[in-house]
C-alpha cells in the first residue's frame, strides 16, 4: 500500500486531482502531467487507489480532536514522525517534545504533542483553515511554538 500512497502523492504534486465515483477512478490532469508509466501504474493499482480515496474521504469528515488524538498516539509511540499534509502540501513533523526538534530535517515545520493538544483543545467548532494556515506559515518562517489558541 505504501507504493500506492507514494503514487497518489507524486501525481497530486503534479496537480493531478483524483476522485472515486461508483467504482470508477476518475482524475483531472494538466496536459503532459501523466506519462505512459503513470497511466500503467494507475491501471495496475486502480482498486488500491479507490480504497485509499474512500479512506481519505472518510478521514476528512472526522472531527479535529480525532485527528489530533491519532497523531499524538503515533508520536508517543514513535517519538518523532513525519507526515504528508494534504492541507499544506508539504511534509510536517510531529515530535514528542522540543528535545526532538534537532532530529527533524531542515526546512520541515515541527509541531510538538503539546502544541497539537493546545490547538485541538482551543477549538470548539470546525477548524478555521485560515487560522491554521497562518499558524503554519508563522512556524515555517520563525520556527516558533503554539502556546494556546482560542476561537473567540
């Protein structure tokens, strides 16, 4: 399944957009974005891609607290994890605490479990994506930390 995830993200990075419709794999792609090898891979992995798209759609509708809790569980087990963020279109790192920041590759925005908890506990309704992007941009530029968030 990792090959399928890599294929999906590689093609999405080329601005190819996928959707599943009644068992069919549909996509929109800019002219020249897909090679013959890409099309062959899409045919070979169609069923796995459809399953992945269905799973991703189900995950999208989960509340932010659910996502934060799952990420925190992985980080507590693994100490440092890199995730591809569909929202930011880049890799994001989650670490147990600040002592693990030096282990994250240069240029990757880092969030600690405490920041994740501050973010998820400060929001009472749907995630404010504009606020989320502002925080992420600030962290990318300054390397700063999230201390608390309120959605007043």
